[in-house]
C-alpha cells in the first residue's frame, strides 16, 4: 500500500520517461536494451486505470513488493539452517515468521529500494530476479531438487535481459557457491552443467525483442539493432563506457566509502549493526555458514558496481545499483532478531523488548523514507516536457540533453501529445543506427541528418532551408556551430532558429516563468538539477553570443540554486560586463 500511495502518476526524471515510452511503444530502450523490463512494463500498460506512465510505475511497485517477499523467504530459509545448529532452541515458527517479516519490510521500506518502487525503472526488477535466484539456489542445496537450480539458471538468463552488469556481479559469487555445493554433494555431472547452461540461454529469449521490434522503427530505437554489429553495440552497452572511464578518475576510497555507507545506512544505522551482527553470528556456525556466504558474497560483489561506474549519493539511480546489497543484507537483521529472541525467551520483559524493537525497525524506515520517496504529486519532469513541446505546429526540435528527448518521447508516445512535432537528438546522430531509423520515420529530413552526421555538427544551409518550411528550435550543444548560433534567438527552454533579429527577451522570460511556476512545490534534488542545467545552458549561450545582460540574468537564477558551483563562477568570469 505504501508503494501505491507514493507511486508517481506521471514520469520522473532520469530514465523514467524513456522507459515509459519504450514500454508503451515496445521500443528499444537505452543499452543494453532492457527488453525484459520493457515487456513487463507493456504488460502492466493493459491495466484499465491511471495514465500509461502510472501503469508502468506499477510494474516497479509490484516487483519491489515481490522483492520484499523474497527477502523474507530468504530469511526463513536461512533460519532453518541456523535452528538446526542450536539444539537447545525449541521450534517457534511464529518467531521465524516475525524475523523474516521484519527483514523483508526493513529492506522494502528503505530509501534504496522504496525509491525504485515509485518510479518507472529497472532496478526493482533486478532485485527481484537476483533475490529469486538466491532463494532457489539455497532451496536446491537444502532439498537436492534439480528443478530449483534449473529455475535459478532460467531466471539468471532473464536477468541478463534486464541489467547484465548487476546480474553478472551477483552471478559470480553464486556460481562459485553452486560449484562448491555441486562438487561436495555430487549433485551436478557434466550433463547437468550442460542442461544448466541451456536454461540460462533459454532465459535470454527476450533479447529477440530488440531486432524484431527495431525493424518497425519505433520512436524509441537505440542503436536500431537490426544488424549483428548494431545488436552487439546495444547489448554490450558500449555507449556507456565513458561512465566507467570517468569513474576511474575518482578516488577509489571515495567511491567505496560512499557505496558502503549508503548500503549500511540504507537499513538505518541500528538496522545495519543488526544485519552485520546477524551475518557474524550465522557465519560462525557450520550449519548456517553456507547461506551467509552466498548472501554475503552477492552483497560484496554488488558493491563493485559503484566502483566501476562511480557513485553519486544524490542520484537515485546510484542507489538503484546498491538495491541488491541492501536487500540481501537485510536477512542478517532477521537472524539477529531470531537469535536475541531465542536467547531471551525465558526473560519475558527482555523478550518483549526485542519484539518491540523488531517491529519498530520497518516503522522507522517508513517514517525516514516517506518524504524522499513520495512522488504522488510529482509532475515536474512532465511539465518540463510539455514546455519543450509547446511550439508552433510542425516544428522541428533539435535536443542536446538526454532528458529532453526522453520527455518528448514519453509525451508523444504514451500521451499522444504533439505528434506533429519532430524531435531529433544531436548526440544520437553519431550513434549506430539512429540516422538510418530517423530517416525511415522522417524521410524529408534524411539529407540533413546524414550530412550532419558526416560533418559531426549541424549544417547551416540545411537548417536555413528547413526553416523556410517548418519552425526550427535547438538546445545549445557543441554540435551547433558558431555560424548557426548567431542565427538563434531565446525562446524559453529552447532557441529559435531564423534570420538575424532583435532579441525578444520579454517573451523568452514569459515562457521560462510559466515553466518555473509549474515546478513550484517540487523541491527534490533532480528538479533543482534540471532547473540549474537549463539556466546554465542558456547563460552559456547568451554569454557566448554577445547577449551579456541576458546571460547574467540566467547566471543569477543558476547561482541562486548553486551559489558556489565552480562552473558557474568560471562562466561568470567569461561572460563580461
């Protein structure tokens, strides 16, 4: 119910709008394509209520709730082994159920997991798949039933169709665990490993969606993967290798420390201590050591993700990378509660205190997370997309910021808003398949797009010709050459291309004021970032184009949002009087 109450009725910032558009149009999302998330999102689009964006968000809410249930089931599975090693403890099924429930709720109500449940994203699905694999592997070990390990292999294959980096990081310690158990108990022969691999390959079937759907040139069509080369480009996520290179320049201590602190505090400080104590207690006992080693290994390897791509504590996607670690660390809380309750069972006041503390943990998580995750009135990203598309009929918009194109996709596909406007993303021009796919959808722009790709920037003559037929708008970008910039005029969040004319700042600020009024009441960090970035881009263009007074006005707006930003100070020094 908490997820439903806080779920975003529209789309959030970052990749949320793109995933809404990809789900509704069955498109090809950003690398590695996320075909499983897209297909599940499309399934939820058939619900008979709410906006399309809300329905796709409900997929995340359902999967996050499933993840919490799987964490509870993992806790109970672990407690069975723990109980076997303590002969003096009488069976108390209700106590193991209470401990498991607390572990599941504490994980599910943490900011790290909760925020993945209230917006359209891929991280709740990733947690559900990895938690399900861990549970099936533990049950295979306990029951020696091949159906469990084959199911885990199939789900692992599905996980590769969602977020293969995070799945592989979890699969490495899990594979070592399976090899050790299989060798020790002689559970898998050569034939068994071949069958296991075949189930993993069977789970990769959703990848077939990418080339099949790309042939129809949907609006969301990253890499247009209709050839082997472009399919490999999408699935390998080569487009984001720069993220890894940038992360390598950051301090390893900073990345590691931030990620560990985020995971530990994700369960609250007290909950984090309980989780570590639970792992310590269980790992010291032979009967409960194996489940602890599996879960602990997955947690530790999940922390490698932020080390590879960097960690920004203010970015909700960075916390999405850590959601697996938070979820699979939570069973340690259940172990601590179970052990303390068993030890203090004969001392009723102390026993009651343990039960009270146990129930207080998820309640505290809910109280602490609520203000950060409640998106039920969040429309800032949608309002920004509407401001971008509020243009004359048949306009052509050249965007430069990835969130701008995502918001346009979401509004045009899922809401049917302004289908007459053509949106081209400048950065995508250099990516495989984009120009080819866009030329199929808009053949009248094919020549302009191919020449811009070859020149690695827009061509003035092409824009001038296009502007005689349709209104043309641009976002500032390095692919906009100086001779084009001189022909631009401010028009709200965009710049209007046309013949040289006097700058109409009044109409420009009217548009911006209307947009900023729509953002009032949204105080989240991503909304502030979006406003800051918009003013910074417009200030940079204004200062570079000789409109110094306009540039200073935008700089003032940006500095009010980030008073000590070095990039703003540097721009102010360049802007002139």
